[in-house]
């Protein structure tokens, strides 16, 4: 039994296209169900003599047409076109035909109109004109059919007995229940799909709100948050502030687009290297960058050395990127302001002492 259920589930997923969107899966599932219901109804109506034999033949032919629509939509990417065609066929041909040949208001057609409306509202693409035509048809066509039946009762067939009507309505209810279950499952999948998409967008926006748009590094607020986190830990850590040398002259001489290229290129080196050191890097402001590294000043010195080597190995069009660095090791009574200030003072001495070098704070001496 379990094996059979697994085979049925696998077959159904193949029929509806499990990798498609929720709308496509609902559409394909509804088409497959329409084919099965149409063929079943053709046989049932013929055997029970509920309608004229010609209508049973018409149901079989229409079911084959719907099967072609499913094939074109499922395997040829014609979802939008086939959904419009199927909705038009159901609204203006299949259900009015069922009304006339399956006992009008006494039969189950109104029930199937409701199922069609539930399907249409969940599947149709947002084309105002076409969507308006189909929805208007679903709303108005039953009224037109009711009026036509009232004006000309002989246009619709009648049940041979109350028992036949009860049988037809019971079977139709079961079929409609199956369609409704399918539609609800499609809506539930679409809700989950939209929820997951919203969560993904929210996560992306949250991530982007923490990054600098030009460099891809953490922005000023976020790198400060990481620095606060370092202060709350007992492990030794260092804070480096790097400042690009003569950056204003670079912008003035070569233009701001080249200046942006310098910032992005330097940031790429910082990002790559800081990951190797399990550190965090952010754009502190303008051409200044803040790096947080686990470890002591020896680690900071090694990081700075490797960063300079990386810049030397990949010069840009107008030369190698030069920068000055100030570094300090976290002390027990430090606040964020005092820690940043010590690195900033070291950076000031590095720039005042000729630039293109690292200065640490504990002795304000060149390393």
C-alpha cells in the first residue's frame, strides 16, 4: 500500500511539474483533474443515461482538448496562453454546455462554476482586460443561463427521477470537493511561496542595510556593533584603522570613478584577508577602513604586512594603493570611544610621520 501511494505521489508530481511555481502547479493539477472528471462524466452520464449520448461524446472530445492544453503548458512553457484558453473554454463553452445538457438549475453546474471561479482567481496572470472578461463571464454567465432556462424551460434536459438527480448531485459534490481540495492546496502552496519570497527579500534587505554599497564591507554602524561585541569578550583583539594616502589627489587627478575603483579594489583585499584572520572589516568613513582582528598586536602587524603585499602585487592603472594604519590592542577598561581613539591617534602619527606605514598606540613608534 505504501509503495502504491508512493508511485501515485511520484506520478502526480510529474503530471503537475513539481519544480514550477504554485500557480503553474495549481493550473496543471486542475487541467489533469478536468481531463479525468470529463472522461469519468462522459462514461457516467452515458451509463446512467443522464444526458443524450452526443453530450457524452462531446465531453470526451473536450477532455482530449484539455489534455493537449496540459501538454502544451507542462512541456512547452505555454502556461499563460493555455491558462487563458482553458478559462475561456470552461467559462463560455464547457459549463454552459453542461447547464443545457445536464439539467440546468436542477443540476450541478452552479457548483462547478464556483470551483472554476476559485481556480481562475488563483491562476490567471494579472492582465486586467483578459482577467476582467473571464471574471465577468463567471459572474454573469450563470445569470444568463438562469434567465434563459426560465424563459425557455424546454432548452434544458430534465432528470428521469428524483433518485437520478440525487445520484448525479452526490457524485458531482464528491468531484467538486476534490477540485476544491486541489485549489486550496494550490493556494496554500502559493502562500508558502510568497512567504518564503518575502522572508528572502527581508533577509537580503537586512543584509544590505548592514553593508556599504560601494565596497561591500560592513557600514559604519555595523562595524561599530562588531567592535562592541569584541569589547564584551575576554579574548585579546586588535582594532586597525586604515586610511588611503593622498586619496583627494587621486580623485582630483584621475576622477571620482577611478577613486571609487581604488576604494573597491582596496576593500576586496581587506575583505579577503580579514576572512583568513577570522576578522571583521568595515568602511569607517570616506577612505578610512576599520578592521577587527582576534589576537594581539603581532597579529595586527602581520595582517598589515600581508595587506601591503597584496596591494603591491595587484597595482591599478595609476599605481599601487598606498595606505597608513593605526592599531591598538583592546584593554580591559576600554570603551568603544577610547579604543577607537587610540587607534585613531596611532593613525594620525602614521600619517604625520610620512604615511605608508603602520603605527601602534602603546608607544607611538613606527613598527
